[in-house]
């Protein structure tokens, strides 16, 4: 899974305020600034998570890591 805009995101990059609502690059939703910061943090951490899971799945034959990669749509 790859975002349409390059990572890392910052709140300033990811959020536009339109009609009093926060609009994030990944979709239009009403959320607090704290929730928006959480989304930005999670998106920035995603590539690192995938790299660690792949290392565990391949290097240690970790079935749980392999299953989670599949659930996330990653090979």
C-alpha cells in the first residue's frame, strides 16, 4: 500500500481546513486535530512497521508476522 503523496507527512502537509472541517489527503472526514495527528503519525510509521514484519517473517519464519502482512495487503 502506497500513499498518493510522499511520506513523511506533517500535519501541515496532510490537513486542509475546509468549511470548518479537517480534510486529510486519504479522505474527507470530521476529526479533531488530535485524531488527525494520530493519523499522520500512523501513516509515517507504516513503512517501518512493514519492514520489521518482513524481517521477522523471512528472517525468523515468524508465522504471526506473515499473517499480519497478509492482513495488511503486503507480500
